[in-house]
């Protein structure tokens, strides 16, 4: 062979289109030569990456950056909701857990590459008050947190609330319908900050009409009232 090899077949690794010449000699000592052309194409690059390796279920859906050959397809292990064309991940629709994502090219020399990604659950921000309606003279209510503790409370304008405990100062608050929000971001145990809300109304209860009078044509009953009383 023109590169010095004497076996058949031979192993070649040209980086460009290359011509190889082979010379053979038969048992009679007759020689002959032939030329063949070998083309070696580069393997596709399947390089891609996400901005992070860990995401929250309540976060913004991520889309990868493809730095290799575009036009390929994305696949993943079970439980991850992913767009096969763009690689965009639907975090909220996916199951919390660890995944492997693979990108496979469709070029002349296909290749694939995989990355690992984890989705964590959003913090449990659940809380409730004993009721949804209170009077200004009631005892100031404090919520029960059934989710992650250590978060911060806030309310709509006019609601006087303790940001740490969530206790509402009823007498100092405006009589109206309010929304209380609890945010877990300030908790020392927060992994994926989350919020939840609870509706509270502060108002004076109406007076029930438990009295009534009945008049009929056969009755001589009547109500006497002065002009001033009728006008009041």
C-alpha cells in the first residue's frame, strides 16, 4: 500500500479525502496497481447544556443551549415532560426526581450526549386561620402553619398583621376583605420558595331581626308615633 502497510484489509484514519494506491504481485511475479478514494466525515457534535443541573417544580421552564449540531432530538428517562425538538422542560408537569436527558443528532455521522438534571418539589406553604370572617372586637387570630415554618406573612392594604407570626390586629385593621400571603423564602429550611394565600374578612356582624308584628282588619291594634319619630 502507498502508506507502507502490507495487510489486506488495512486500517486508515485520514482526516480528509485521501487516495490510496495498492500494488500487488501474483505467483508469476506479475505486478499491478490500483487506486481507491476514502472519505472520512467528522462525527457530529451532540454538545448541549442547561443553565443549571437542579430546578424547582414551581420554577421557570428551562430550555437548553445546543452548541453542537442542531436539528437533533431530545429524550429522557421516565417522568420528565420534555419537548423532543427544543429540549424545553415542563417543570410543573414533571415528576419530582433525578433524570438523564439525551440529545441525539441526525447528521451524516450521528452522535449523542447525555446530562443529568434534578427537579425538587416546591416548599409546602400551607396555612389556615380558624375562620375566614372576624369582627373587630374578636380576639386577634393567629394562623396554623401546616407547611414549612419560618416564612413571612403579609397582607393587603389596611390589614395590620405580624409578619413573623401572622397574628392579625383586628381592631387596628380596616373593615374589609383582605388577602393574607405566606412566603417560605425566609425559612432556613427552604429549598424551593413558595407562597400561599388565605382570604380574611373583617366586618361588624349584622343585627338579626327577631321581632315581628302582625296586623289584620279585625284588630284594633295600632302604633302611635309623633311626627319627629316618623321623620327620624
